[in-house]
C-alpha cells in the first residue's frame, strides 16, 4: 500500500475508535437512567459489545503503530496512585 492510502485507513480507524468511545459513554448514561431492569440489561449488553469493538479497533491500530502507547515506570504509577489516594481521603473527610 502507498502512504496516502495508509493515512486514509489510519484516519478512518481513528474516527471509528472515537465513535465507539462516544457511543460507550452515551450507553453508560443510558444505563444509569434506564427505567427498568430489562432496559438496563439491554443497554448493558449493547454497551459491552461496543466496548469490545472499541478494544478491537484499539488493538488493530496499536499493532500498526497508529495508536502509540506510553509506557511508564512503576514508580510513576505508584506516585500517581498515592496522589489519588490522598485526594480521595481529602474528599471523604470533606476537605
């Protein structure tokens, strides 16, 4: 394939992924506001399918280098968790 076509395909998949993310956000809201358990279950099933599709698209793009992922050191993850834990404690105390 040529670079122009590759770029068009990449952009198409980027749009698909963005659409799936937005749809999953909307289904999350719909689940919260479902008026019955049956409706909630229907929304939940659709939400799960959409999340699975979004994940498949992400993997497809990542495998081709179209969705680069930043790898961080364990200490950075621990630091961020500590910061979030502190903020959560402050919220729980009403600070």
